């Protein structure tokens, strides 16, 4: 049987499925909802809020305000909050000792948020950089970041967070073997239900600058041999893809329940590869620099702020992310509910 010539077929007009809002919604392949968002939040020890200059619209919140924000997250349909601390510089030391304080800022914030809105999940950053005077994620000796000694400190930090009521531990330090050590410690303490979302592919990126201001991080590269100028010996080379897959595979083998790629938009190819390769819930972090760039462009009138927020978040879902950690969470949830 011979087929009729192509000219015999009706014209292929893909625009037919774009001609009205209702049909665009009907055939939409990727849908973003408030349930896809994790609210990235910075807490401080004082009263009231302290605006972060490089992140318009973001402020450090007091513990009391964090509790109110947890109630707000529940009302907006945001399932979880990721909490990051701003620690008084005078209280920091080279070992990040305050990280393991069961009565410290993070634990107090976790308790307050869980009391205020127990239905909202709380995720805690497991890393020493907010607590060290040198700003690194690990302990330093002779200018070298110590892997195994750092893991011991991270385990102590994670256990007090879990005991305070944290639902998800999120190690962001990029030390080798830390996920396995955390999982072993949690099991030993009867905390087997606490989840681990590892920063499995965290890159040594230029996009973290505003976050360092937000948490008051120590200054890297002060000239001392004990303060390396960057984090390239433990965070990943931005040029690498296959290495990310090896990192993710190791963290899954060690007991990670979920994995994360950080930063977000410059690494959507990594998000897609990780999601497709491992079929495990894969998250992306829309980091401070991404937030700051979008807000700066919007405030200068160069882009439509609301459309850009939702388009950027939708890109993560399209790439395969199960969800996004973002400072835009409450704003985006309101826009999505509008």
C-alpha cells in the first residue's frame, strides 16, 4: 500500500495548542505548586528582622519570627523550611564549637517552629561554616581541611539538631563519608526516622556571595596558612559532570534519602542527569546569587519580577527536580495561589 503524499495531510500547526489559556493549561507538561518549595530562611539571635543588603526582600529573622513564619508556611502550602543561622562573630572559633550546642540558636529555632507548626518539615544545614571564625566548612590544620575530624564535629552537630526535632538533616560540607557517618549515628541513637538530604553535588561556585553576608560568614583567605582562600579542595569543580554522578552514587549507598544539586540554574544539566540516572528524589538549591541577580534585574525594570520568579522555579521542575530550596518560597506560593 502506498501512502498519500505529504501534501495530502492537514497542515501541522503546533500553535493550535497555544491559542487560549485553557488549552495551554490542559497540555502543560510541567506544573509548579507550593508543595514543590522549601523555604530557605536565616535566623539570628536578636529581636526583630535584619534586612540582608545584597538580597532585597530577605531578612534575618528572630526565633520568634521563625515560629510565625512556620505558621505562614503551613497556610501557604509550603511543606518545609530550611533554616540557616547567623552567629555573632564574637562567639565563633576555629572549631565551630557552637554548632553542637543543644541550647544554641539552631536548636531553639527548630523547637520554636515545630511547636508553632508541627506539620511543617524542618531541614537543618549540617556544616560548620556559620560557626567558624575562618568561614570554612571544616576543621583546618596546616592550611588543609581535615576530612575525618570534621565528620566527627558534623555528627555531634547533627545529633543535637535531630534531638531538637529537625526532620531532615542536610549535610552541605562535602566531606567524604559524612552521610554514612550521620546515618550510623542516627541509627545508634534511635533516630532512624530522621531523613538525610545530602548536598551530593555542591560546586565551588561564585554564586554563594550574598549568602555569606546573610549568615555573617568568616572571611576566607585572610593570609594565614590556616585559612585557605577558597573551598575548591572539598566543593566540586564547576567543569565536572561525571564526578557529580559518582558523588551522588556514594551518598545514596551511604544512606541518603534524597539528594541535592547546588547551585541551581547554572547546573540544570546536573539536575537532569542525577534525576534520570538514580530515580531518587532530587532537589535543587536556587542559591543567594541567583536570587540576588533576579531581584537586581527586576528592580532595575529589566525583567518582569513575578514572571521571572515562576519561570526560574519552573525550570527546575522541567529539569527533573522533585523540589526547590529557594528564598522566593513565600512569594512564589502566593503567586501560585493567586
